[in-house]
C-alpha cells in the first residue's frame, strides 16, 4: 500500500456492499411496519 494509491477498489466495493445492505434493511423494516399496521387487531 502506497500513499499514491488514493482510489482503493476494495474499500469502494465494501462501501457498495454496506449501501446495499443498508437499503435492503430499510425496506425490510418498512414492510414489517406496514404489515404490523395493516394487520393490527381491531
């Protein structure tokens, strides 16, 4: 690893994985909340 190696593809890939899991998690939480609200006992 040298200081000239500014753009590290590994770190960029890691960021994309994190972003993907983050968005996926948000959708899971949203669907669970919607399901809980629509199927709440009257």
